[in-house]
C-alpha cells in the first residue's frame, strides 16, 4: 500500500499476509483449513483497524488530514455538488488557481461554492501553489460571495489549506488586508453561509473563507491558528516536537466541538476519507443540507444577529481575582514618630 502511515503498519502487515494467503493457498497452515485461516485473519484485520482508528491521537489525525489520497475540493465538487460552473479571476490582478469557486447545486438548492484546492502531483501542486492562496485568491472569493449575496444564493465554502501564501509577492499585494476584508464582509452578507473544513484548516488562510453561520469539520480534519510544526519551532525550538504541539493546540475535530468552535463533526469511513471518497462525499452532502435548511429558515436579520453572536463568543479568558487592598495606615504624627523612635532606641 502506498503512502502508508506509521500507525497503519499493523494493518498493512495483516493485509499483506491475507493477500499472500489468497494468492498462494498452498502455504497455509496444515492444522487449520484454508477458509478458517482466511476468516481468522480477516477478523483480526477488522479488529486491528477498528482499534487503531478509534484511538487516534492529535498528531495521527493531522497526518490523515494531510494524506495525499484524501479528497480535495474539486473531488467534492464532482460528488457532493452537481452542475458546477467555475468562475475565474478577481477582476483586479490575476487568476489564483489555489482558490476555486463558482455556481453549483447542492441537492435542490442553487449555491455559490468556494474552496481551496491542493494538487496531487508536483506539476499540479505548482499550478495550485500547494493550496496556499495569494491575495487575488481571497479577492476572487470575495467577488463570488458578493455575487451570491446580490442574487440571493447561499454560500458554501470548503477549507483545506495550510495557510495563505506567505511570500514576498503576497505581502506586496496586501494578503493581510485581503483576508481582513473577507472577515468583515462575511459577517455582513445576508445570505446563508456554511463552511466545512475538509482537510487542513490553517490560520488566517482558512479563516479568510471561514466566517459562516455554521462551521462543520470532517472527523480527521483539523483547524488551527498555526501548524503543529510551526508551534513546535516557536515553543520548543525544534519542529520534531510537532506531535507534542498538536496535542497542546487542541486542533482535532473533537476538541474544537468541545470548545464550541465548530458546530458539528462529519463522520468519515473507518481509516479516513481517502478509503471511501464516495461515502465521504455523500455524508458531507447530508450534513451540509441539514444545516443549510436550518439557516434558510431564519430571516436575514436573525441570521446576521446569530452569526455575530457566534463569533463574538469565541475565545474565553479569566481574570485573576484582585488582591484585597492593604489596610490604610494612620498618617504619621509627631507623637507616634517619637514613640517608635524611643521603642527602637
């Protein structure tokens, strides 16, 4: 199996043994029938798979979110959505292929769908800039969202990026300003907005299309202000501590749901979305439709109010209780000063 992860080795070994037994039945044990041995290994394989994938730690889920075979935005646009018609360019500078978007249908709803797109190989990754959008990508997303708001179309965003592109060109074209404008404008659009983190949700690059009435996250995706490697490099001066950082950051779907930073977890097939992209796409569609119907039932004014309250409630802080004020001492007088001087003489 290609692209195997470290924690998948027991599964790979059992699967290899099972395949070898089926291809070379003459090698099976003499004391057990061929069918019985096959059944024993299949049962052990299923138990091992379930045990491993039911107890993944934060770093292992990050690895699954980055799996090269994991479905990307364009995969979902062909399976979760129908009649997708891509729109290009920000009408200001250029076309950014790390950000894709256009008209589509989600069930019976006409929507505007926007998402970040990675590449499968070196050539495509260069074309898509590894899923890291430039300022023109966020300005294209904003142009499409404004178009959707004008025509009363719900907006659906699919998030899968390590972050916005941090290069010199992006800084020269004001990447921070582009993302900041998106954050402001997305709080004001009257149409429903549903966001889903389908893989990596990195920093402002993810948040730039993530201000929504509902934020969903796939079971093995993550959403974080910084990558585990970046956090480890800052706190421990060593990227090798990425696993430790991933646990400390609380970036998994379960952590985010407990912190009320996402609204629902979309389950994935056992082993990750890449093991059954079709089932994952169907499951994502079901959850998107459920939340879209609920948000559509609200008036525009109520949607805006709830959206504002949702993001205002993010983040908590606690103030240390103030120490009681010291008792006020009486003002010194000539008599008590002389008395203290005499006592110490």
